């Protein structure tokens, strides 16, 4: 089955700097790659996603890139703010089939 | 609120007791998923339903766990004879493969289970 690996497990940046989180997946048939943000005591919230027919997608300060050949995808957050501090998860699925998650990255943005 | 709703938010129980959690998905979503999340880990898949049919169960779902979705709307997850290792956040999520955003998975806030 699908295996998703995520790194780093923790990331600390200064406010205003950029943050990059990387994930790899094992199943070449996976074609949908979302990113979730989870704050303490809450469920994961979808922040951006990308499908395998697209190489990059941007939404304001966040962007996701996908390299299908290498089977990896990344989340980029620019101009980080303290409210970006949270745990971020990547995931992969084959369309609407079961989604598998990475282990998470705890991002801390220091003011 | 039209999001995924889970009850209770927190449950504390003694080892050996049975517990039941409820999930109300987004109303038009026909697929409902249960995940388990332990501290410092990502959500791990347990099981999912399409309407009332349970289509897949993970090996993580031992015989003590049972899930139902009798009318294809809300779902319950029951854990019998709880063990300390069952302590975790139990997350419910839903999606609607019938619409144009069929892959998007929406989560509830979870039920935090503590087994003493």
C-alpha cells in the first residue's frame, strides 16, 4: 500500500522567513496530494491540494510543488507569521480512495 | 455549522469499559472515514463507508472495534473492553466523490479518548 514520508519533523523559522516541508510517496498510481494544518485540539484542516496533472499550485502565501518522476511534493510557506505555527501533514491518495498521511511537521514561527 | 461533527469531544474511561463515538458527516457526503491519531503521528486509517456499506477495514481495527453507518448518514465507532493502548484522538472525515472536488477530505474536531 501507499507509504508517505515527511520531513523535517520539526521546523523553526523567524517571522517573515520561508518554510519548506517535503514529502515522498511510494505508490506511483497516487494522483492527489493535499496538505493539512492542525492546531492544538482541532482536526486537520485542508489548506491546499494538488493533482498529478499539475506541477505547481499557489494560493497567496502557500504553494505546493509536485515531482511525479521522483515521487515527491513540497509545501512552501512564504512570509511566515506566528499564526502559521501548527502541525502540517501531507497526504496522498489515488483519487477518492483511502488517503494516507505523513507523520507531520511541527512548524514554529518565532516573532 | 455544516462541517463534520463529532461527539463527544473528550472521553475518559477505565480499562475494560466500552465506549462509543458518533460522527455526523457533511450532509451530502456519501463517504465517511474513521482515522486514529496518536501524539506526534499523522492520522492512521481505520475504516470507511460508502453510504451504509463498510468498504474497507485496516488491520489496525482489531475485533474489539466496530463501526456502523446504519442509514448512510451518521456513523458510530465502538471500542469494547478498552485498553490503555486505545488512548488516542479518533477522527472522522467525509468526502463526496460525486462532485467535482471528489478527492477533498474534510475532518471533524475529533474525540480524544483517554483510557485509565
